[in-house]
C-alpha cells in the first residue's frame, strides 16, 4: 500500500468540523435594546405623540391622579406628566451624548498623546489626571458653574471636563498596548509621521474598545446630568428635563402625590438600567476590559 492509498481512507472517514454556534443576544438584552429604541423614537416624535403641550398649565387639574385625560397624572401646575416626559426625553438623552462626545475628544487626545510620546509627557498627563481623580467631580462642576453660571450647556461642559480624565486613563492603557505592535514600526520605517500614524491608524484601531467603554459610561453620565439638574445646576425651568422634573415633583410628596417625582425618576432608572444591560453585552462582544 502506498502512502497515498493509506492517506485516502483517513480523509474519507474524517468527520466534518462542527458548525460554530450562532451568537444571539439574550432576551433581556433584546428587551433593553428595544426599550432604548422606543425611548429614542419617543424623543424624536414627542411633538406628535404628546397629548398636550409640555408647558400647558391647568390649575383645575393640579396633582390629578392618572386617569383617562392624563395617563400619568399631572404636576402641581396641572401640566400633563406624559407630555413632559416625552418632551424631556430629548434633552435628557442628547445632553449625555454631547457630554460623552466632548469628554471623548479631550480624553482620547490626552491618552493617545501620553501613550505615544511617553517619558515626561506621559508623566505630566498622568499626574494631571491623578489630580483630577483626587478632586471631587461634583465640587469641580460646582466651581465651574459658579464661575460661568448655571444652565444645561455649562453643566455639559463642566461634566465633560470631569469625565475626560477617565477616558484619558483608559485610552492611554489600551494605546500603550497598541503602540507596541509591529505595524506601528512598519509605518515609521515607511516614513509616516507620528501624528499621521495616530490619527489614521492607531486611534481607529482603538475605536471598538473605546466605543464599548463609552456605552458602559452612558448610564453613569445620564445619572450625573440628572443629578446636576436636580441640584439646580443643569437644566432650568420651564425645561422638562427628567432630573429637573424630579426636583419640581419633590414638593408634591408632602401632599401625598408621588407621581410628579416618581414618573421622571422611573424613566431615568429604566434608561440607565437598559443602557447598562446593552453596554455590558456590547463591551463583551468588543472585548472591552475594565482598566
């Protein structure tokens, strides 16, 4: 028997490789993702879905319980809570997105700069971020607000500056590992400059990990924005931002009316939980690790 003949039976009897199981998202993740899509659609279509104007006052319906006319009840001024929650979804979701975008620009730039240059640049950026970590974030935001005045824009910028060291620290950690890969040296040998390598090659390769990490941060950022509005440093009346609605509904608690504070508070909690559930799944798929 020749070697070829001996090899033929083994090939013929070889069992096929088992098919790889198809990855599917668990049911809780699907429910959370569907809820977030529904929330985003409600924010966009709020003018069409809301039964009343968010600032329409009806003192005759003050603190009315949920009924046919007002599905979620009304607040102290008789404003429909469903309409206000729908209209408030826009600023409540857009503000954290703008905050994360600004914090990402600052943090990714600093983290990449520190990882690329190393030496005293890395030491300087690391010490600055350490100082920012040691400084209470809320106290820093209050300092910014006291200088530039309250309002949603000021709160977004202040919180973005507070969160940028977190993004910078994470970016530096993954950029150091990426910078040590051989393709970086290959581009250097070809004569490509450091700035071009970082912008065109290094940062795009960090994007999957960064996106997963930022999705995980969204719930925390949304809670931070709602907290600032609750404390009076964020959105201002007559805005229907959810954190401000909780603050305005707090006075109704002493009168036994729970829904003016409960409705927006529940909306915040559900969105934060949904983002955390989806964010954990996305980060697992992208291979994000806490650093």
